[in-house]
C-alpha cells in the first residue's frame, strides 16, 4: 500500500541492479509511486474524433425506362487520444521479464518475502515507431502511470453508381456499385507498440429485381458481392511480456458473397404471408500471421500454420 519497488531501464534514474534483466538489458531498481488500491493492471484513455464530410448525389432519367444515379462523398476524420497504463505484480510468478531474479536469494528484495513491483517499463512500448504516436509524448506521471498521446487523421473519396430499368409499373431491375470507407482508430489504453488500426474500405456490387404480380404477390431478390480491403477486426494477443490484451488489426482482404430473396403474398388487404431466404458466404481471402492465445504453438488439429514462420515462443497461424 505504500511506496513499492519500481523497475526501469538505464535511461531512467535509479541504482543499477544486476539481478534485474529484461531482453538482455540491465535495468534499474527505483522507488515506485504508491499503489494504495492494489491495482494490478490500469488502462485508460480519453479523447475524441472530429468527422467532416461533403457529399452530393443526382439521378438522371435519360430514357423513359432507364435512370442513372451517381454520387460522391469526401470524408475526413481526425482522432486525438491520450492514453495511460500501469502494471504491477504482487507475486514473483506473475512478474514478467525478471521473475526469477526478483525472487532469488541474491536479490535484496527477497528479504521482504512477498513484495510488489511496478513492472510497467517491461510491459509497455517505450520506443514505438507507430506513426500515430506523438514524438516525445511518453511521460511517467507522479501517480506511476505512463502517459502517451496518439493523433492521426484519415481521408477518403467514396461514391455510388446505380442504374435502374423499369420496363413497366410493376417491375424494376437494378445494378449498383458502391465504395464504402471506415476511418482508422486506436486500440488505446495499453501503450502498445502498434496502437493504430488503419482504415478499411469496401467495394460493393449488387444486382437485383423487384416485381409485383397484380399487387397480390411481390418478389424482391438481390445478389451481392462485397470485397473488403484491410477490414478492422478484434484479435486477442499475447505480448512478449505482460497481460493478454485485445488488439484491433487490419486483415488484408476478405469478401462476402450473398443472395437475398423476399416474397410477400397478400391475397386480401387484411392478410400477409412473408417468406424470406438469405445465404451468405464470407471468407478471409488474404491473411497475415497471428498467434492463437489458446493454441500458442499451433498444435490443435484445426491449426493452420501454413506460410507462417515459427519463433522460439510461438507458431503463428494463417487465417
């Protein structure tokens, strides 16, 4: 509950302790800020996003039976966030990086038996090269939290093109193409090495028909294909040291192929019968290599390590 033990790299003040090692570097042992509430992992972020857009759309009936619709949109998003994190361990078995050294008989800390240590410098990213990290913003606050600022912006031009054919008053056939955009964002609060999730986009193609028979029976049907580029997805990851966390990553390519059918039968105004059917085939068509926290070495029967290089601590998998 009082001032505990802190671990820091040589770039921070403190007395060098040869028993504290992390990634082959000697660390320093310093006095840590109080942790009166006994928090093990503290993650927090605060900020916001400003979104701007301008768009327009027009339709042109260039033939009595044909209508062309086109639209354009420009989107711009700016996100600014300040994140904080602190990690403390209360038993040597839970301490990353220097668990053995901290509990060894040669370490002065072992005389205390059970101890608490602030291990934040071992867990967070001290020198991230992520483009969203504001240079020089990583600071150690008096309360023991490390703070860092993230700032980035994303822009895109999207649009729609659609043609409709109405051969009579009861039927419409159409074909459309739409470009969609979702701004990037931050997986803030853990001060990770890669906090940024990039933007995602989609190319959506659709053809369909809407038809009435005597205003008693109606059929709407559509066939669509969505091609996603860098879609954002949550993924549970295990960092080299520290607690498991959820990162938002960009999967290179996915696609959705689908069919929707809607029928409405209304023989009398007081009665309607609706029968609908939908089919969706969704696939990841291009994947990176990721570690499954529940199967770190990809030994389960359904594991798919193909094309992913193994490391000493894990076997990534291809999704």
